[in-house]
């Protein structure tokens, strides 16, 4: 009879231990799955934020280029620099430098360096003087290299995140 009591006790003990291990394993797996899900959500949120920033940066650089073109193609360069033109140019450059700084925050250093080079090129063509225009030639000659390098890096960056 005593053997049956010990066998019963041992059965209860083993059953309890197995139940505890099953619950422990389930809780651990659930926690890991939740961490993975949250990490994936954070990564997708970061990617969306980066895409929006790239879109904004490209839009602002295009605005700066258009404003520079307005003045470069005007019959009288000095007359084209109206107070309205100056206000638009300053606004675009301010927004451009803010977007460039945000790229520094949200992207790798290589991407930031290319964004900085492109923003600097846009800034240069926006403020260049007639003698610089004559010496440098087309503003596109000045923009083409940094623009191409930045856009290629952006495509690579977006493609590597999407894969």
C-alpha cells in the first residue's frame, strides 16, 4: 500500500512538472513571437519614415532646381532676383537643409554624405552669380553627378530594405 502512495505522489509530481514545463515553454515562445512582431512593426515604420523623407528631399531639391532655372534663364539675371524670388529661394534652402539633416538621423553615413553633396550642389546653383554661370556652364553639369549618385544610393537603400 505504501508503494502505491509513493507511486501516486511520484505521478502527481511528474504531471505537475510536465505541466509547468509546457506552460513555461509556451510563455517563452509567445514572448519571442511578440518581440519578433514588434521588431517587424518598428522596421516597417522606420522604412515608411525613410521613404517619406526621401520623397520630401527629392521634392525640395527639384523645387530648388526650378527656382535656380527661373533666374538662370531670365533675360536679365539681376532683375530676376526679385524679393519674391529671394523669399522662395530662402524657403527652399531652409527646408532642404532640414531634410538633409533628417537624412543624417535616419540613414547610414554613406547615404547622408551623398544627400549632403546633392544638397550642396543645389545650394550652389541656386546662389551662383553670372560670372560663375559663365565659368561653370550649365547648372546641369554641376548637378548631374551628385544627383545621380544620390538617386542610385536611394534606390539601393530602398531595395535593400524591401528584400
